[in-house]
C-alpha cells in the first residue's frame, strides 16, 4: 500500500491567525552542557541540535505574529512525579526540579516576557495544565510543536493535541532526544498515526506567506 493511500503526509497547512508555536521543555537540564543530563553521562548532542533551528523558527514566528508557548517539565521531588519517576533512575536524586536553574528555559532561545508559559509534571503538555485554555484563547487551529524528547513528551503532546482537535505539526529538525535511536521510529509513528511532520524549510516557507506582525 502506498503512503498516499494510507495517509496524507501534507494534509494540513499553517493557518494565519490560527497558528501557535509550542516549544516543549527547552530547559537547562536537557539542553545545557552544565545541566543534569549532560553532567550525568547522557550525550545531549541530539537534543542540542534543536537550538539553532528553533531560534530560526522563533524569529519567523515573531515576525509573523505567531504566539510562542513554552512548557517546562519538572516536579518538587519524586512523590509528585507519579509512577513514571520510579522508571527514571536518572531523576531520582535530582534534575528537572521546580525552582532550580536546571528547570529554567535555555537563555540562548531568548524566551520573552509576553510569551506564554506552561508548567507540567507529566509527559503530555496538556495533562492537568492550562495549555488547552491558552490555545483556545489564541484561537489556535494548527499547532507547531518543537522541543524534547521526540519519543516521550513530543509524542505524548502531539497525540493529546489531536485528541483535542488541534492539528499538531512537528518540525523534524526542531525535536531531539536523549535516545537518538528512537528518534526516527517516533517521528514515523507521529507522521503515520496522529500528527504531521514538516521540515524546517517547509515551515518557514509557510510562515513567510503570513502577513507581517504589526509594528510594536
């Protein structure tokens, strides 16, 4: 069976005035060389590959008036992280803890005060957060999703976005993971199952067709 007979890989187009960019968990503990992952024997190169493409994408979003939502993943400790924490040996003693430097967003990505911010404690950015309320207030239809980790929070968030009748569009160069061998399978599962996967250039080209944002 051909790809086009099973699903349409380019069914959704970004919609001016109805598009929001959600950056998932671009935090120091994941992306910074001094963060928890890098200092605990995790190769963060695949996660750090998202930095430059995300900067380019954010710059175009700002030029076109596309709102940017930042999520941060973290807990006070083991107790409020749920059963998942028992499987994450890496996080039992620290890392991704609220009110720490590692929990904060990577400065290099330049989050702005008038962006939107979501705190989450589970893989999906929708679970018991205000993300859905924010997207509805912004009248979102197509949702660009970037960040980390491809096979965990990106997969869960895109699936939950579709369950809420948004159209989740992952930008492939703008997502990464601590387990790179799982990136391509996760991308294929999203592409075939519950989301759309575009290249950075595709996404920028669509955004450039939007009207320019009004001057401040």
